[in-house]
């Protein structure tokens, strides 16, 4: 009987994680001190993954992209696309771009589920191995 209960619990845990997706609302963290700074909506559009800032959290120290160039210069982060053109690859999205609003620079980016409610976000130049990784938490 214990074996049956254990087997059923394991089955439902696996089944519950099967519908976990990278799309949805996530609390983004600062790449330096892991402070939650904003809520980012990650969505699919035309077969690619994008992310826009939905809300700034109280700990946000940057509200406008002063370091950005072109049409994004001095624009509010709210509504700004900060993740773009990520290619879907199973439970992750790769070879896209992420904006660092602290300096206005775009970096290569890969994202993947670390767990059902934790997203691993890696921004890098050249190779992901040499990049910076942040962990974002799903908004519940």
C-alpha cells in the first residue's frame, strides 16, 4: 500500500511539472545583489519568446533607461521590451537578447526553467559560460 501511495504521489508531481512553462509573470532580480526589481511578462509571439516590464517593485532603483540609445533613451521601463527574439527549445529559450537597463546595453540571453516557479536567466557576451545568471521567481 505504501508503495502504491508513493508511486501515485510521484506520478502527480511529474504530471504537475509537465505543464510548467517559461511564459507568464516573473519577478526579475538584479544581477548584482539578487534584489527583486520588477515584474516581467514573458510571452510567445510568432514562435519566439519576448518579455516586457509590467511593473516596477519598491526596490527598483532605475525607472527609466537613461543609458539606452535611440527610441528607448530615457523611456520608462514600464512597458519596455527587455527580452527579445529568444528561440523556443523545449523548456528553455535560447539565442535571444536581454536589455540591462542600468547601462542600456543588450546582451545575448538564454532562459530556462530551473524548477516550476524558478527561471534561470543568463545574459552573456560570447559564451553563456562567461555570463551572469539571475534566478527569477514566478508571480503567484
